[in-house]
């Protein structure tokens, strides 16, 4: 789902499209209409706030990465791996060890900031981190014709409802609440519930109840 499609769908769920034809081909003329422009010009920040919330829900499919590529200190008792060397780790699900027929699904570790400390009896070449990735915030350089990198369509379809909540809080508070409820219910259906995760990034945005 392209960025422009998310914005146009937000206008639809905000019920301000009336009889206008909202499609990407008409984006220039849509931006020229004051009733649309005052919302469209503020949507980028709303989308990034929605991305922050999505990142903390651990909804994206898990990814796996060899820890050997992140090794910074090879010690007698412990080895250290710096997650700052990779940019998309949002939360750690677990560390696994695989060697021949041996498979350990949860290797113990400690965390010092972005650094993981693992007992040196586990060969770094056989260690992998299973983690929840993060979507990077978007900037002014992204085009309305571009997809948001890393954002699957099932989550992109929920973002217009967050935009409705975020931008309608003053103009239409009742409609804003409905947008928030739809967004949260959609996330709830997708949220992982199978145990604790270890956040690499601190929470940066909170709802006001």
C-alpha cells in the first residue's frame, strides 16, 4: 500500500471526501483544495506516530540473524555482541544455538544497553538472534507513489484510522475516538501474545487515556 493511498484512505475514513475522486492520479489537485490540504500536510507526523506504536506491538514477522556478524568482544567467560551494528532490531524474542543435531531454543543472555552478553561456551558461529524488526520512520523525501519500507499491507490499512484519531482530536473528538478504537482493535488481532520480549528501543510514544 503506497504512502499516497494511506493518506487518501485517511481522508475517506475522516468523511471529508464528499463527491471528490480520491486517487493518486489526482493528488496534485487534491492538495490544492484547502479542506484536504490542512489534513494532508500534517499526515506525515501522524503516520510516524502510528509506526512507533506498531513497532512496540511486535506484530511484524520475526527475523533471524547470525550473532557472529555482531561479535565485538571474544572473551574467556563471555562474548559480547553489539546490536547497534544492525538497524532494524526492535525487540529480542530469543537467542538460539544450532550445531549439528543440537538445537537450543533459548540461550541465556544478559543485555548491557545494545550489547548482548552470552556465555563463551556457546560458539558465536552457531548463535543466532530471533527478533522482531522495526519499521523506520519516514521523512519528507518519500514519495506518495512509494511503499513505506517494511510495512505490510495489513498494517498499512489500519494507519488511516490512527490518522483520523490524531488529526480529529480537536475538530471532531467523537470521530477521533472511533478512529482510535478501530486502530487499536485491528492491532489487537495481530499482536503477539506468546511471551516476554526484550526491547532494544525504549518506548517513545504513549496514548493519553
